[in-house]
C-alpha cells in the first residue's frame, strides 16, 4: 500500500511547551483526518514545519510515534526576538519541508497538504519536481480573508490547479475551485463524537458559549454584544484564542457590556482537550456569530459548529449559504439580521425542553467520511 504524507502545522500536547505555530482548530481537524485515514489501514507520516513562538531557546527535530501507523516528524526550530532572526525562524522550516518532500516522497505516494499561504510554495515546487499525488485540504481561500500581494494571490490559485484531488471545508468551495471536476470530498470539521460527561452548571441559568478565534473579523464581539439583550437567567461564556491585543480587547468589551446587562458575561480563557469538552457540555447553546456579508463566508466553514453538536449543544448561527446548504443546515437556529438584539432573540427562542440529539447526525457524518476518504485516496 502506498505511503501517505500529511503536511500541516501540527504538534502533540507532549510538546505544547515549545509553543509551535498553528491554530488549535487546525490541529484538531488534522488529527481527526489522519485518524480516519488510519482506520482504513494506511500508514501516515506527518511532516510539520511548525516553528516556535518563543523569543529564545532551541528545540530539536523530533520523531514522535503517535500510533502503530502514524508518525510525526517535527522540524527543529529556535526562538527569535528581532526581525532578522524571526525571518529565518519562519523560512528555515519551510525550506526543511521542501527538502523532506524532495528526498523522501516518491511518485506513487500521496501527499495531503493543509492549504496555507506558507506551505503552498514548497508543496507546489516539490509537486512539480516529484510528480506525487497531491490531495489538497482547503479550509478557506485566504485572499478572501486578508490582503496579499499579486504574486501570492496568483500562487494560491496555482496550488488549487495543480492538486489532483481535494478535501473541502464546505460544498461551495468545490464549485469555486474544482473547475475540472477532480475527485473531492467535503469535511465540514471534526466529526469526533463526544460521549455525554453528565456535567452541567448547577445555577439554573441557561449557559451560552462562543468558542473560537478572537480575530475582530470573526464573531466573538457579536456574541458578547448579544448579551446586552439577554435577561438575568442567561450566562454568556467566551472561550478561545487570539493575540494578546485581541484578548485584551475582548476583556474590555465584556466589561462594558456587563455594566449594561442583567445577564452574566465572562471570559473563560483558552481551554483544550478534556477541559474544553467538559466546559462545552456544561453549556446549553453554542454561538456561531460570523459577519454575514464577509467575503470568506462562501469559502470557509465555521468548524466550531461541529464541536458544539458533537457535545450535544444547540447552535445559533448566522444564515449563510455555506451552512444552510450543508448536511447539518436543518439543525441550526438561524438569525437573519446581524445585530446583537436579533442574535439575542434567536437565543431566547430556543426551547431547551424540546427533544434534541445532534450526536446522531455527527455519528452518521463520521461513518460516511471514514468510508469516503478511503475511496478518495484510492481513486
């Protein structure tokens, strides 16, 4: 059986102290995908060029045996405190990845690459030289989210064109990118079903949670603002990640809204692993409060929705095509107008006494993806 290489910014909890780059959501999805592939009997080698965020210190190249069939190779990295050294800290791992592909991957192998503006250069060049099969995992079109120079924008579409097959994060990406009808599969996020931990807050309040990035272009601010229009029996929790400036901004907004509302609003930090799962399960409603007219909405999928559903939460979401047309579209509680009062009204419209079982749908998606990823790799 051919070997599978998986490229992305991935590390294990064992080495979290090294502060390697990569969003928690991206790592979680990579983990789910390689575990699904492993179930079909494949051997996978993860090549991670993730560099450290430390300002000093050195971290050696590591080979980590994750399971009998999965091995992680982490590049060596070093801390940097000035612009000159930060440049090398970032681009030495990118060059390392290029050399790893040239020296280790054969034409008969498959490379799965997490689409990234940093990873696309070494992957594109190595694909041109070694002619391996490229399965591109496209979470979003980055130029829809952020301004890039003309060369980078052109290169992003070149990596789309050179791929042999795709993993898309929503159904709309296929129409936009896959012009030649190449094989593809859609995976909205992590279909990791979580059993009921039987844990709830014991204060008789309705607990609402926003989990995710604090990037101002995303929905954390809208989630906080909605709390102003909720009564005192609601508690809105904000958990997630961002730069220190973004975290400080979130705390300031929470403080302002708390002074105007009877509801409770709290910042509960960045939670991971079992702590994150148990916190979600203590809550009742999850918020996916993206800006509805943002360019990235048609080319991305808010994976937090799957996390909420896998843990049994009801989900309040902005009404956008990527969600409406998905396999989980009928399970959402939508708001049409992107303002705090409309979000609050949708939250309050949910009857928690009605029967609800989101886990059954997640279980079905998991079973289907495990079968379909095998077909995609074999075609």
